C-alpha cells in the first residue's frame, strides 16, 4: 500500500471512529485513539521514531482525558512487577527499585553487577557487562516498565538466558555468531532464548524484561 493510500485509510478510519464513538466518548478520546492507530501503523512499517511519537501522544492524551485510567495502569503494572520479581529471583537476595523515571548508564567504567528488580514508568538503561564485576555466579536482571530504551552488551563467555516481552516497539538480538537471529519490530514482540553453555558457564546472567512500549537491543559479543 502506498503512503497516500495508507494516509487516506487512516483518515477514513479516524472519521469512522469519530462518527461511531462520539455519542459515548469525548472528542479528545477519539483523537487519542486515532494517534494510537497511526503510531501502531508506523511501527508496523518500520518508521520507529514517528511511531513512538504518535503512540506517546495518543497515550498522553488518553491518560489526560482519563486520569483514573493512568492510576489503574500504574497499579496493575506495579502489582504484576511484585509478583514476577519474587518468581524471577526465587527468594534470593536482590535490589528492588521503583520510580517514575529510571536512568542507568554502565557502559564506560567498571561497575558492580548485582541481581536487581526495577520498575518504572520511563526507563533508559545501558549496560555493558564486559565492564561489570559480578557479586554472584548467577545474576538476575528484571526490568519492568511502561516505556523504555534498553541496551545490553554481554560477553560470549557468559551463560545467558533471555525472557523479553515488548508490546509495542522492537527487540534487536544480535551476535557475532548468530546472524540468523532477526530483529523483531511492530506489535507484541517476544524473545525467549538460553545459550547452550548456560549451565556450564562460570558466570551466568538472566534478563527478564517487560515493557508496554520500548526499544530493546541485546548484543552478545566476543
């Protein structure tokens, strides 16, 4: 479908939503739904930046018009985080972090790697595990949020287990030796993978990631 036809389709769908939903919901809600639709279409055709902008605008407008919906989403997300965090760490000691915005950059200097559970609305995470000094043989990193931009670089000598879910956005999983693994983008992206050497590795790391909208990149490197 050409961009002109796609734009026309979005306009027609938006007008249809306006006609059908106007008696039941407000004008701003309908505009928000149209923006969300444009954002989803943008993600599906690979224009990630524009897709994120429209998605964020639609979500923001929708939440402003339905403030209780925001509280509901936050409470559900936080409750699900507590359930999954306990399961992920299997009762072992770990750090727990909650906050509206989470920014963590460990990609230049040596740093201490600890098992962590982190919940946030907006997250910006960049970890280079080749610079990390792990406290334990097995480290569990669990990140759960609404919107996130996450980058992980993991050396090949690590045993790696990945359980990643991104509802809207993309997951990039790259390796010097695993060129067959494809970048996944669009809606409901999921990656579950365990390296063959996981149980025999001296150092193990398990990544558990869940975001409503996000850009996740994981690189296994020599």
